[in-house]
C-alpha cells in the first residue's frame, strides 16, 4: 500500500521500532486539551489527569475512527484493560459476547448511561467462554452514533454507585447537540471475502421552546457470518459390507461454521432535556432488536441423533436467537434551600429468545419438524433515585461538596419454556429427545422471581488546598434476599509541583449475586445406558438454581454478596507543551466470588446419590460462593500533540496494562468435601485467572494534513491461557495494525477507508488434540482479537 502523505515515513518507522503496539489513547484524544469527566467525582468538572482515580475518556471521533461495527469492539480497540473476545459455537454467547475490565468477570463492571445504572442482559454465559456463569451489560445495544463520549473509571466505586463496581465503571454519555446532525454509512468485509457488513445511521438534534433539546439516533446494522473451520475428517456414513460408503468421497467436509455469528440489528436512542430557570428536566432511552445466527456441532449422517430419512448426509443445527432491549429514564434536577436535588426513575429490560433451525427432535422420528422455539430469558430492572448535593465553605474557605441519596431497585428474572418439540422425548427408537443444537427450556425450568433493594449513601469531597484534594464515601444497601452490605471509599490527590501529582484510593466494594445467578435453571433429559442391562433410561441433568430442593439439600444456602478490598496508587504528569502521562498500580482482593460449578453426580458422592434419590437426576451443577482471588496490575497512559507546520498537526498516544490474578482459596459445601477439583477443576481455574490477556497495549499516531486525516493504530494483545482436559495451552501475544484515511470532500461531506488487522494476523492454532479433529483450528471459545484475519472497509458521512 502506498500512502501519499508525509505520514508514510512515520508509519515505516513505527512498524520497525515499536516495542509495544496499541491504539488511540483511551484517556485523551488530544494531549494538552482538557476533556470533561463527570464520573468518579462530584466536584467541579476537570481533566482526566486531575482525578483521584484513573479515568479513560473516549470521544465520538475516536469511536468512529476505529471502523468497528460494535460499540464493545471499538472500546476494546482503545482501552487495553477492556477485553471483548470472540467466541464461536458457544450457544447464546455467540450473539451476546462477554466483556471484562482489568481481568475480572464481566459482572464486576458497572455500566451507566448518562450517569444512571443500566440493566444487564438476560443471557447467562454457560458454554466455555470467558466469564462462565456470569451476565453482563450488552454495550452493543447502544449504537455508536448515539454516543458523545465514554468514560471508563478504572477503580472500585461501589460506595459511590452501588453493586458491581469492583473492576470499574463505564459511563456512556449520549449526544446532546441540537440544530445539527449527521447521516453516515459504512461497509466492509474480511480479506477472505466473508463477514460482509454494512451500517447506516442517522443522528439529528433539534431545539424546542428555546431551552429544550431532543437528540435522536437511528442505526441499522447487518453482518454476514465468517467461517474459519477446518475440514471434517470423520467417517460420515456407516460402511457398506466393510467398505467405505461411496458418498464419503464427495461429501463436503467443510461441515462446520466456526467464526463470527451473522446478525442484523436495528436500534434507536433518544436523549432530551429542558431547562426552566434552575430546573432541568431530562429523559433518555432506547430500544434495539437483534437477530443472530450461528452454528452448533455438525451431526454426521450416522450419528444416533440423526434421522437419515430427514438428513441423509447429516445436518448442522443453526442457533438463531432474537434479543430485544429497551430502556427509559426520566428525571428532574432542581434547587431547594441551597441543595441541588436530582429525582429520577428508570426502567429497562433485556429478552433473549432461542430459536433452532435446520435441526430435528430425533425422538420424534422421520416426521420431526426441522425448527423449534426453545424458550426465552427475560431480565428486567427498575430504578428510583433521589440524589442531593450541597456545597459548603470549609477549612481555609475551601469548597466541601456533600452528596447524599436514596435509591430503590427492583430486579426480576423469568425463564419461559420452549415449545414441546424443543424439549420433549417422544420415545422413537430410544433416540435423544429435544431439538438438537440447543435443547429447549422445560416447564420445570420456568421461573418468575424478583428481588428488591434499598440503598443510602453519603459522600464528601473537598479541595482542602490548591494542592490537596480528598474524598470519602459510605454506602449501605439492604437486599430482600441475602441481607445487607456496607461499602466505603477513600481517595486523595496531592499536587507535588505544577506538573507532577500523586493520587491514591482505598475502597471496600461489593457485588450482589445477580438474579440470573440466583434463578437460572436449565434441565435436560439424557438417555444413559444401564451398566448391567444396557437398557437406555432417561436421566435428568443440568443447572439447578439457588432455590431448588436439590441445592438446598446439598447445603448450598443463599448466595451471598462478593466483597472486594482494593487499593490503587499512581502518579500523573501534565506538561505545558501538551504532553501528559499517568501511571497507576492496583490490587483487588476479591472474596466469595460466585461461580458456576462443574457437574457432580451419583457416582461422585453417596450423600449426593441419596439426595438425588428417585428424582431422575443423575448429575447437578449450581452457583455458589466458592473462590477467593487477588488481582494485581499496572496501567500507563501517555499522550502528546504538536504542530509540525507544513507537515500538519500530529497527535500520538500510548496506553498499556499488566494484570495477574491468583486463587487464594476454594470452598465447597461440607457435604461435598473432597470434590473441590470436581466442582471447580483445573480447566475452570485457568479460565478464571488466565483467560484474559495479562498484558495489552495501544499506540496511535494521527496526522491532520489539510483536508486529509490519517490514523495509524497498533494493538498488542498479550498472552492468555486456555485449560483443556489434556493440559493447559498458552497462546502467544500478537500485534495487529490498523490504518484509516479520511478526506474532507467539502466542509460537510467526508469519505474514508481503512483496514483493521492490516497484516492479516491470526492467533496461534489450537493443538490438534484439542481442535475437534482439526475442525476448530483456532481457540474458538476465547480469542481476544478474533480469528477472522484482516478486514477492510469504507465509510461516508454528511453533516447538516
């Protein structure tokens, strides 16, 4: 590729000399330019280098500049501490992928929109992905076109914002401009020619009644799937008279689909406000609908789960979930006796419906339908908040900000059974029951449960002198299920010189077990041969929730809150020449982590066999507070900007992270003593501690040269480990290179094109023994930058 700008020589130098590779600085897009932060501090707004906790601030230009289709993917390309890996053949997690911050679980990060808590997805990650047993907020339901900026607080903040804020807080600030807008379109595909996508978006703002505004974003996305499966070497058909079936020679051995799921999504978001004197009314929310499609394991022709009369050559079940999401928050801010009050109410819901196509229920026989509705998960949340703050004159006439508030939250969770064909065994030739690919939720699995909690907090912040700022927060929360929890936080920052400062925080945070973890249940019927007679008998196996008689008899009581004691300390530098730098170290001691156990059965414990009795269940797995861990890490961020005269304006940024998680203790119910390695085996221990890359870096270089903007970005994804039954495999760190060109055709019309993963980098291949006969060539359950190779795209936007 020939680059017709003065950036060409810089690109060559960067590719040769860079030790780490990275992307746009997540903290500041322009060094030397103050960027506003509203998260983590209730003092007057200030720059990211002046906060007591580390904060990344990402603006809309940086998000758009990644060329990423999804919001979470764009965030991963800009913040090294944020991981959004690719997974394939992991059921619902193909459609709603897990994401994590600082190497912790997906549910250890709190997500806010305009400073208000956002609901989580209904899906529970179960099938071998990072974050197994957890749920997370689906950032991809919020379109990039609606986002003004994203603030990432990399610090515990449960005392300030409530449950879940252990790894940090992500605050998505919606666009609020009025009197202007933008229409944009983009399209692209991989170098292999698959994964074609297009996106069209509209953002428009307008004013009403002089002081009111409405900002509307509408977005349509469509993406075809990718496939990096290896050829299937297995014998597909039963031999004929001892010789291979002739069809073996002509069978299409690219039988699986291992890659990104195909999807199409429509989303709309609105942000509105109205000022009347000192009173501010506000409302925001949105809705999205996504249809996805991904493959399961291929059922070969001679498989007992096949009906040859329907699929003479076998079949690949398609899991095609539909997910819906909506949210609405409204409130008013006003003054009462020198107090600033904020009253708000919000509601949100995530639904996840399972559909299975190109499949069958083998127990139904040759007349089995090929598709079925397999059930639905629904998570809903309502929040009511009263917040108040007042500014007092304190020591040395300094300003003391006192903030307090009361909140009430209601969570509910539902599992709805699938149609009968999706789960029933009809008895044909003792074949397996249920729709193949994803057996439906049974009527016995249905739940409709809820809980509520009330919280009260007090927070103090004070700039005691021009050089010293401190803060303290205390929060009490009472839950209707497990009880109460108290969390606290202390923070401080001291300006050593005009340029250098030190900062530190200490906090005790918590995470309440989610309603998904409390009530998720998925029971399925398996046919197991009697060891004596060989007769197939039905047995029930699956996940038993926290209120089931089985888990209670095992001795698993109510799930308790996870608790975290964390510390951070760092230095910051803000130079007069536009150079800024931050370095922060942290330690998080996390106790009573909620995990989903492995399966244990009758043969593992006589006591368990007695509990299972004549229930028909042969094995059980459940959620429990079983693990204590310690995570330590280091994060660095730097940025610089300069004017090179005839060579244009330049900006460069660098950020890097290192983290390490270790297990301190593993506990199981007393009845199951001795089964620790069965309930939480080596594979799961590795997944918990090493599935996220322990190193990462992002470096970017941007040049504005007349009407042309060129951006070079390097991402380094550090090594990570996957545990297999045969042993552990550490995948080496890899560097990807992205480049983008944008040209201003007119003052309002802009055209761009670029390539992500320019040099077509792939992760290490899986060991043959772990690759399912060579079909899963790459680590399909956890690949930080995916395994699609390079891609290219073009975009066009018009401002009005």
